[in-house]
C-alpha cells in the first residue's frame, strides 16, 4: 500500500515537473517563440546554421553521412568539428524544419535545464519549493540569453549541467553504477552538442563537489562515482571524441592564458542590470562572453542558504568560490586559471569569464537551500516570504535577460541564383556562408575558430582553374560530385597529377581506379598513371569507426551494469512481498 502511494506521489510530482519545465521554457523563450519561423542570421548564427544546413542537405539530398563538408572554407571536417551539433537528439527537428529547428531548440533546452535543476535539488534533499528555486535561478540567468542571442548555440548544452551533477549525487547516495552510466551518457551528450566548454566545466564542478562530499561523508565513493561517470562519458562520447581529437591535433589552436577580469568586472557581469549584446566591452571581453546576471533576490537567498544550512551547503559554497576565482583569469603567475591552462583540453580554451556559468549553478543550489531555510521559519511567515522571494527573483531575471532573444533576423535566400555545378565562391563578408551555400557554392572565405587551411581558389579569383584540373596534358571530365564521393573520367598519355579544388584530408582515398591521394599545396590531389580510367575518391573516416565501436561497447557495458543492479534488487523485493 505504501509502495503504491509513493509511486502515485512520484508520478504526480513528475507530471508537475514536466508542466513546470514547459511553462518555464515558454516564459523565458517567449521572445524567440514569437518569431519562431524567422531565421536568425547575425554573429555566430550564420556559422551554426550553416553547419546544420550542410549536415541536413548531405543526408537528405545525397543520402550520405555528414563526415565532410565542401561548403565551408574550401572543405572541412563536419562531424569531427568539436563545435558541430550533428549528433544532438534534436537533429530530427532539423530534418523536419531545416535550420529553423535551431529556433525550436532554445525553449526546449530552457525546459531541460529547469527540469534538471529540479532533479538536482531533490537529489540534494531539498523541498519541492527549494527545488523550484534551484531549477529557476540557473537557466534564468542572462548567460543563456546572451550566448544564444549571438549564436553560441553550442552553449545550449549547459542545459544538461544540473542533470549530470544530480545523477552523480544520486549515485553517491545509492551507490549504483547505473546512475553513473546515465550521468556519463548525459555528460557525453554535452560534447555531442558541441559543448567542449560545457564538458570541461562539468569536470571542474564535479571535482570541487566530489572533494567536498568525500570529506563530509568520510568516504571515497563521491570521487569514485565521478571517475566512473567520467569513464562512461568518454565511452559514450567516443563516436565524436576520437575524430575530434584527431582534428584538434591536426589543427592546433594556440590560446594564451592572459585573459583577466578584475573583481569589479566580475561583479558587473553578475549584477549589472544592463545585460545585452550591444553593451561595450568588459575588460578584454565582449560583454556577452561573461555576462551572467544573478538577481539580487536569488543572491541573497543563496547567501542565506550557505550560512543557514552550512552543514549541507558548504560543498556548493566551496565550488562557487572555486569558479569565481577561476573566472578572474590570469591575475598572477600562479593564479588557478593560469595553472589550469597548462592541462589538456583547458589549454585549448579561452574566455575565462565563461566560468561564471558554473558559478551561477552553484548559486542556484544555494538559492534552493536558502528557500528551505526561510520556509522553516514559520513563526516569521517564512513560507510566504520564500514564495514571494522566488517570484520576485524570477520576474527580475526575466526582465533583465529574456529580451536579448529578440535578435536581428533576415531572409534565408541565396546570395545569387543557384549554379548548376558546385563552385567555390569568395565573398568579402565571412558572415554570408549560408547564403552562398544555398546558391550551390562553397564559401571560400568563412569563419571558423580553428586554424583551418585556406588554399582553395574561388571562381571570382583571378587564378581560378576550376574545381578539378590536371597539371599535365590530358582530358578530365567530372562524372559525379557529392560531399563524400567524387568521380572523374581521366585520359592521360603520361603520369600526371589531378588536383581537386578542396582542402586535403587524409581520410580521402581512391575507391575506384588507380592513383595515390596526397596533399598538393594543401589541396586534395591524386597521382595518376598513364592511360584511360575512372577515378573515384571516397571519404572514409576511420576515427569515426573506432569511436563508434567504443561507444557501442560502452552502451553494452552500461546495459549489463544496469541489468545486474536491477536483477539484484528483484529477489529482495519479492521476499519482502512474501513476508507481507
């Protein structure tokens, strides 16, 4: 009877959480929902929409997996790019609605973040109202609206941050590997959605919390659960991690650790009510890179929670302090950010102000503790004050951050009339990639943060020789052109070289005919023997195959672990039922 009652209460709470998450996503995504069918085109929106279009077009038009895209920068890795979002579970929206599927993702991720915050708070033992406060304060911060408004769509993955921490906490309390596996799967999902910063910041937050929890509980299990979750994350994410590591090692991006924010600038980023993308720079940053508004109401609740419930909340206060110090950046030779920047993955990162997103989640947890502390003071009208404070903080955060989602929009039309055969085109503006691609042309001038080669020649360049040509005498005819497969009829009287006007990558190989693929000045080229033949080039991503095998193996291991834990509980449950 009690079990049925608990099940009914849990089902009711779960339904209310889903409704609450949807309501939050609608409220804070309202400005975007009002313009849902209009494409956003400013800043980095063009880059992410272009990657998305390339993947969708490759799948639907050529029926090929989007390993390689000839549409950006003369040919780039698409799946392996750390910031690409092809493997997001929301990709079916893009297949159905094109690049407008990205618009739908914004309110959806807001809802996911809210639900995750609630699960996190309940895993910490907070009340329902405290859980609502924790769930609200994190995604209500201006960090979400600022980054999305300028097109940092890989930052949508921060919506999974509270989910990962909440599941690791459940693993700590119940000592179940199944929770670690699920936490690892969601942790991997942040990287699959392009969240390289998200994945690394999760590692930082869990390191702070695991250290504190291990001390508080006098048990190594908190550290062990984080390690297990991390191993599962590497395994589940291997399908993209392995190709990405190969790409990063090929195109190394050097970043210094010289970024710095003063304490006053950090406080400005957190509490200034002028939180919009048009605001001037904050130190060496554009403001939208570090803005993370926290309503003063939420901040006061968090302080109350950290002080009033210090025995339970101190790990979160420690983590908040750690993120705040890291966010200051390089303020000295041995500053934490400078030291951290020497380690793998972090050495690739910049913009230490982005660490304020992790700080915001710590404050959100403290806010939940504060609501519970205030609610326990019944003699002073605590529950009513807690509810009023929660509503006031939510309204304040909505008024400050949400309007940023009203952005510059434009028509998704080709730059010129589509050409019949694919050509590279150079536009002086690197923010017109999608419009160029819609005209069946590659954007020879493009934006990409990686130091990609820029060797192709465009049809409007004076030394343009075509999309394929021979360095010696002979005849060359294009038979088939697709992103991952190129086919040519070649007739030459003596050995020569065929050059394809795309960037070279070692995953290209000859799948039909005789020839040797190599790099000719950074361009894809084939050494061809004398004679008449058909040469077919195919893109074969071996790193993806290795990563996919690891991911499948990880899925099997996780399934076995969950099945074993589930099976081990059933006999005891059956025995209890017989005794009853």
